[in-house]
C-alpha cells in the first residue's frame, strides 16, 4: 500500500486531514514519533530537534551537532519508519525526504489566511494582529527551510501530487479525494518501490555515519554496492581514514562492497540531503 505525506502550514487543518485519513485507511499516523526516534537513536536532545523544526536555519547552525547532522539523523529515522509501509506522515519535510520513492503520494493542505487567523485567535486567545504576525513568521520560517534544504519554496505546487484547499472542500472531502487517488496503480507498493526505499534507507544510514566525521560526500547504493562520490581531498589523501570508513560501512547489514570515486556515474538509488546546503 502507499505511503502518504501531508504537508501543511500551521493552523491549516492538515493534521486533522492526516488523522482522519489514517483512521479511514487503518494506517499509522506519524509525526512527532520520527523526532523521538531520531533523538533516541542518535542521542540528540529532543529540545534541540524541536527548536530546529521551528527556528530558522541560522539558529540551527549554532547547535553543537549542526544542521547537517540534524538533517541526516532525521532523514534516516523517517526513511526507516516508513519502510513498514501503510503510513500517513505529517511531520517535517516529507515532500523532500521521500521525494524519490515511487509509492509516496505527496499532498499539500492549504487554508485561507482568514481562516487560519481565526483559528489562531480561537486556540490561543490572541487579537487578530498578533495571530496574523504569528502566521506570517511561521510561513516565512518554513519557506526558508525549504530554500535552505533544496533551493525550492515549500509552497511550490510542483513538489506535490495534490494540493487541496480546505475552504469549499471540507476535511472529509479532502480525505475522500486522497483515498480515491491512492488507489491509482502508480502509487502502489511494488517490489521495485521496496528496493528503492531499502537502498535509500541504507544510504541515509551511511550519511548519518559519515556526517560524524564531517564528510559531506554523495552516497549511492545498488544491490549491496555502496559508492561514495565526490570524496574530496580528505578521503583522497588520508588512506587510513578511507580504510576505516570502508570497514565501518561494510559492517552494515546488506553491504558487500564499498567504492570511492570522484564522481558517481550511472543511475543508482541514493540519498544526499546536503547538496544545496552551504
């Protein structure tokens, strides 16, 4: 069955859509769970990850673990979590981190600014001006995240398979449309889709390992062969480090060969979350 990502601005009712959709399909509904798994597995304080989601990239860069480690750890935790399939995910950056997996339906939920302001006023008991300022700031932070990660505005409709406005459409209407869409053959889980996801989980795990050595390389995997591309001067000149990295990667289940190259050639499954981070 498919994996569904729900992207939404704050107070856009995307969480309600995700929860009702998961209930209808009897899927797991996942958001904060991935955050907790990344925090536990990599021994990162949860508060640092929570602030990283809500604060700008400039704030995240001040953390001791840095933006690259955070992104790498979170991506690995998310990919590993969705391996079991039948998941509705409405957390951080699903439209980015799961973008190359065939059986993922990427949905964007929108609501009018007027409705969002009214919702903030109702929930937080604040005046209209304060509610509007909260939403403008939050939207800008999320857009900055998208631009910092991949050079793409998170509001760009090309990132999504469906964009739904909760206005004339109700939450139930949105759920109905998504349920009908995931029946399409293109979103079904096939053996090839599972292979791609498994390879991406492996690449993400290796990225999470390499980032601890400040090695920002391109990782690709296919049929147990791992290729590290754009290795840079450090790995080219330090044979001892290269041997150590190779040994660590070979200890990972499913890896049978490790290759180093200046550039990665050919088509492979890969995860490279840092290609646009300066």
